[in-house]
């Protein structure tokens, strides 16, 4: 899944659930204003987790394509 796919899924979730999106936005704004250090820690943690998820999904897609090629050739793994 490309990063644009992730962004599209976040946008579609926020359009389908506007109340949840507003509550999350207000919570993030509150954390940014009142507890800046906690916000930065959570933001960095979210970035690290998102990057690791993207990396895992990228590696998995490479394996899936390789497995498909092996199956198409008729060779058993």
C-alpha cells in the first residue's frame, strides 16, 4: 500500500465519521497547547510506528509478488 493509499483511507474515515475526526482533532490541539512535550513524544511515536508499518507492508508486497511468480511458473516452493 502506497502512502497515498494510507492518506486516502484516513480522509475517507474522517469523512465517514466526522464526530470522531473532530474529537481527535480537538484532543491533538489540546495536547499541542497544554502538554507540548507529550504531544511531541506521541507524534514521534506515531511517525515511527507508521514508518515501520509501511516498511513491513512494502516487504510483504515484494514477497507476495515473488510467490505469485513462482506459482505461475508451476514450481512448488
